[in-house]
């Protein structure tokens, strides 16, 4: 059975942690307990404040199955339940169907943000697919952290995979291509996407400084009091609250 994605976080701002090399430095010393967090692939490891571990690649699950058992949040994938794929000679990885605690959503190979029948468009990467998942969860805004979408210091991921090989920038062309349609769909849906990854190869969305965002969350009460003192409109106050 496929998971019928509930609107867990209606109107919320959600952090999506990607797998780029910048992730550890960006989140160092931070605890994102003011908003929900989706950790893509290995990002489930960064703290117990990650709410959902999302992966779109069956290989990744079998590589990390034992470690993932300790994760207390939701475990979600758009794995297509396809035939086992040969990764290395004599080594094959099958579907996650039947694995305990794994919620499987419908998979689509199309680009953009799917809105029907809970189909998550994979968009060539788990990070991009997680954006579509967030929309189904009812969120208003996502903030992308660790979405480098480029090789940094000869690294493609902050935590190299077992079959890791040094990459080139050429491979990111396919990863970036779906974001044209994602941007168009997000605009039509009134779904805001912000990028908090300095130097990111993904240029489609407005950049937001993660430090400033965290300061806003930690001083929310003072900020609201200020708005009320200055006789700000109710709409302004509610908009401030919606960013938390």
C-alpha cells in the first residue's frame, strides 16, 4: 500500500537538509526546533530534531539500513519498487517493500511539483523530490540547506557513499534541469522556495541567510511584541508567525 501523505504541517515553514558538502558547516551549532525538518538521505544523522528521513534511492537504504533503525522520525521514500539493480558485480539491491516503518509514496518520473494522487516527482534527485513531498505535507515555504548542486573541494556529498567516486561539475546539469519546472509550478501554487546554501549552483530561488533566519526564530517573541507596540497590522503579525 502506498502512503496517503497527510497534511502534517499546514502553513508551516520547513527546512530541507540536502546532501551537499556544505551541510555540516552550515548547521554547526544549530538546532532547528522552531520548525519541521526533512533530512534527505544521510541528513537524518545530524540531530534528533530531524522529523522525516526521505530517500529516493533504494541503494541508499540498504547501505544505511542498520543505522536507520535508531531514527525515531518518519522514514519516507518514493522508491518505485523496481526490480533489483546491479550495483557491483555479484551485489544486488531489491525493493524496500515490506521493510518495517518505511512509508512508500507513489513515484513519478515527471519534472515539477506533482499535486495529484500523492505522486512525488523524483526530479532527478532525492533533494528535489523532497520539495514535492513538503508540498503534500501542506507547508507554505521550504528553506533549502546543503543544496550545493556542485562539486566542492572534490566532494559531491558531505558523507560519501560506499561507491563514491570523485565527480565533475558536468553531472549536475541533469540535477539542475528539473528546477525550471519546479520553479514554474511553485509560482502557480503560491509555494515559496528559498535557498540558504551560499555559493549554490542552484540559482532559481531567492537566497536567504541561515544565520539571520535562526536569529529571527530565537527572537520571535520580542519581534512580535515590537510589531504590536508599533501598531502593526494583524496581517503583518500573522505573517511573522507563519515563518516560524
